[in-house]
C-alpha cells in the first residue's frame, strides 16, 4: 500500500525535520560545552591569562549548532525539488 | 602596524661606581626590556640590591597592611604629588597615621568579637527565662551535678528512678521542654544516660549573676554601648581614608618604584668592579637610550647594539624577543582581543588591525538595528564615565565601534527595534499591490522604503526585511562570502608568517592549499546556485588540486583528516546570519505581541491604533520594554562572542600563535600615576 502524502503534509514534515535538526544540534552543542565550560572556569580561576584560550575552546562546539541550522535552511528553502516530486 | 615594533638587542656594561645613576636613568627612561641574567656564566655572578632596599620593602609592607585596613583599592588619581612631598610626609603617614589606623582597626575587630560573645550569651540565656532560678544557682557546686538544656519529653519520673535525691525545674520553651536537673555528683553518669533517652541536649549557662531578664538586659546594654563605640571608629577610618587615600596610593607608588630600583641589580650580571645588563629596546629608540645612559654615567659606561645575526642566534637558543604591538589609536582597543588570545610573537603578524576591520562589521551585521545600536551607544557612553580602568575603556571602545556599524546595518535592514515596527511609521511602506507584485515575481525583500527615496540597491533589495525568504538566502550568500574573505586573509598572513620563519614547505603546501580549497569550494557552490556549470567544474578541479597539494605537504596523507574542517570553517560563518535572525525574530515577536495581540485584546477588539484603550497601551508598552530589554542584553552579548569566535577559531588558526605566543615588551620602569614626573 502506497503512502499518500499531499504537499501540505510533506511541507509540515519538512518543517518538523528542520526544527529537529537545529534543536538536536543545539542539545549536542550544549552537552559538548558543558564539560569544556566547567574545565575552563577551573583553569581561569587558577590562571586568568587563559581566558582567551579558554573562550576559544569553549566556542569550538558552537559550530555544531550552525551545521544543524544549515541543514534546517536547506530543508526549508531547497523546497523546490521536493515539490516537483509531489505535484502530479 | 601589522607587525610588532622592531627591537634591538643591546648590552649595557659599566663600572659599578655608576650603577645607581644608571639604574635611576633606566627607570626614568622606561625603554629597556631587561633580560634577566640567569647565572649561567662562571665569570659573572648575579647582582646584589643597592641602597636601602630593606627599609623600602619594610615600609611598603607596613603601608600595604594599612591600606588593606582602610580598604583602599586601585583608582584613578584625583590629585598628584611631587616626590619630595611624599618623602617628607612619609614618616608621618606610615608611623602616625598608620599606627592610628592599625589601632582603630584592631579596636573595631575586638569590639566585633566582644559583641559576638555577648550575643552568644544572650542566645544561651533567653530560654533560661522560663525557669524560676537566679543565674548563680546554676554553678559553683562541689557535690551536685547540673544538667541544663532542652528535652523532648518530661524527665522527672525517670530521673527520680535512678536518683531519688533530686531537684528538677521544668519550663516550656518554644518547641521543647526546658529542664534544669540537679542531682548528687555520684549519680551524674546514670542521670546523663537517662536524660539522653529523652532527647536531652545541653545548653551552656553563662557564668553570670542575678535574674535572667536583668542579665539579658545588661548584656544588651553592653552590646549597644559597644556598637556606640564602634560607629565613630568606623567613621574615623572613613575620614582617614577620604583624607589620605590619594597620598597613601602615591606613597605606595613611590615605595614600589624605590624597591624596583634598589632590587634591579638582581637582574644584572656583575663582577667585582663592573655590571652588565642585557636587554631589548625598540630599534628607533636605541640612540636615545645610548646617549642618555652614557651622559648619566659620565663616560664610565658602554652601550652596544648586538648585530642581527648574533641576536638571532640568541633567539634560537630560547631567548624571547619581546614584542610591542604598534597600532594607531583607533585600532589600539582591539589589541585587547589579540592579547586575550596571545601576545604576537616577534616574527608574527599583529592581527589587531584585521580585527579592527572585520570585528565591528560582523558585530554590526549581526545586531543590525538602529534602535539597539543607539541604545548600546548610550549605555556605553554612560559606562565609559564609570569604568575608567584601561581594560574597561578598551572593551567599551571595541563595542562602541561595533555599535556604529550596527546603526549603519540598521539602515540596510530597515530596523528600529525590530522590523516593520517604528521604521514603517517613520519612513513608510510600499503600497499593498506592489508588495503583492514583488512577491509574485520572487523579488520580495521587505516592504519598508527609505521615505521619499523608495527602495534602493540592485533589484530594490534595501531596506531588506531579514525575515523574508529572499533576504535569508541573500544573507546566507553574504555570510559565506565574508567567510571566504576572512579565511583567505588569514591564510595569506599564514603564508607570509611561515615565510618569515623560513619554512617554504609549510607556506606553499600547508597554508596555500587551504586558501585555494576554501576559495574554490565557495566558487563551486556559487556555480551550483547560479547554474553556471563552468564555475562548478573549475571549483572542483582546483579543490582536488589543493587536496593533492596538501597530501604532498609536510603532514602527508594525515592532512586529509583536516579537509572537512575547511568546509565547516566556511559554514561556521552562517552564524552571522543565524544569530541576527534570532534577535530579529524576538524583536518581531515582541512587536507583534504588543501591537496585534495585547493592545487590541485589552481594547475590546479594536484594530485601529487610535481606538486603543489606555490599559491596552500601557500593558503593550510594558511588554515591549521587557522583551526588547532582554533582547538588547542578548543583543550585546552574542554579537560580541560570535565574531570573537570567528576570529579565534576560523581566522587565528590559519596564521596566529602557531609558535606558542610571544612575550610582551615591558620596559624597566614604572608608569607614574599618583606621582608628578
């Protein structure tokens, strides 16, 4: 039995997917930063000169969420190829 | 500008007779970055302090303890003092005023301790008020054991069981029964065991006399009079602080300078009759240093510059050449961001100028709102007066230049406190049918206009509503474009840095391919988007070529592992769009909530702003202020942090601090703040 989806449903699913992409990436980045943040605060308390390098390390996982966002943007705005499949 | 100041390696050698005037002169000049003598050569030994080093440091320690009692902190000077004035007042300041402060402070500490003990006594006495005994009845017995405290349940019967001879007083306190049990001393341990079964916990009774209430009253009177004594003492300290603050800090400065001078020879190499100082001086200041020192020493001294080759050999042996960043005053605040990461090494580039160019544009591109920009500016002008330390001033200047850019971008985006809000009211909108036409044609970039000028730019894209689909796509492209430029500049500096260090292989097979990879990857993407397959093929060919170059490079096939990160570097620049969208979204939500939900709802469904009720308008304004305030706070933080990351992670890794950072040029001497020159 073929699953029939109209354009509206498909677009809705795409939106959910886009949301998940950014949201889950955000959680991942947060989990990554948690440990780094704690360690950096520890180091900076001992040696304030490490603030810059600490920030650098802390901001590394931030890219993850941007990847998620990039996927979301592709899902939302590269909509045309999908619409071509759906429309009869 | 892009390089640290050129330094010359110098050696100062002179007769020991003139060591004092030479040190004095060096301190005054503040030019020579001294390289500490490490005692490695047998014919030289380390120098010894000259003059009254011990006296100065003793005075300094005493003064520091006094300033600590007075809670003096570093501050900007209100007035300055001449050295002779400090010298003549120092005895009085350290001995008379200092002793006075110490005595007063110690008395305050003693009062605090006494008040504390009296308060503890009052606390112990308060529950005793429920028992009918005078205080002297609780102590002073030879043959009686006394138990005073709280118990969970009545103890009379059980105590009587183990000790028929007893005297028990019971009173009910707030949450428990308060008991005083008197039994013969020989029964003490048994009674104690019985009492503990009743959850007894003992209170220590202060050794006072008379009625409990009057004892408490006496103690409280005592506390009051002690507090009365303390207040004028504290006021005295405040007065002393007010009167002597600047002078004390000036004296501190004077003594620090003196100890610095007297202890300077510890960093020199010495023989019986001569001393040698190694150090660095900015190249253009060498002749000044030479002339000044030689005239101060009256011919008993020789200052020599070491030729570059020898200096290089020293540097290779591990001697750090100090670097001093050299930037025009507009760029100087951005040295803060550089310094936060690392001091540039002597042969490296100083990235402050690059940060000055890119950072504010990125900040502006993210924040991009006239309203927030002006608000940031106003807040910063206020802070600038308040926080006067150099670090804060630099930070404030950094953000201030960013906020100018955010006002400029605000015009491009057509945003004053969010899109479609105040902008439309001040500058006007496109008519409804033109919006429809633009949407139809896929050229809708927003509905605002620049007043009578209408929409501007190619295809009329400005003012651009950042939330419109076309604008998002355009900004994605712009972000990546900025990323490519930013990374390429980084790579170019990387190539030059490697060449400065003399490693051609790293320059041409590690830095160059990265740049080619990123630029042509972007070109390939552009070709895909624009449907120009020539660009795509060209891009792919060069990308493959650059990967081959990487493999041929110093890291070999391992460098393939890095290639995904070159793509992710570029994608990372999407944050320039993303963070901005988040803040626009919040501002937009605030405006919608206030103007289209709260205000009409509280006005009985009126949609025309003229019909809004007073309540609706007030509630709407409260919402607007609250949400915009939160957005504004976030709006300063993230546009600062994210460009910072783009510099630190994406750009600096290409050329900066690969050799572990340098040493800051800190010449021997002291910046006078409280002392007149």
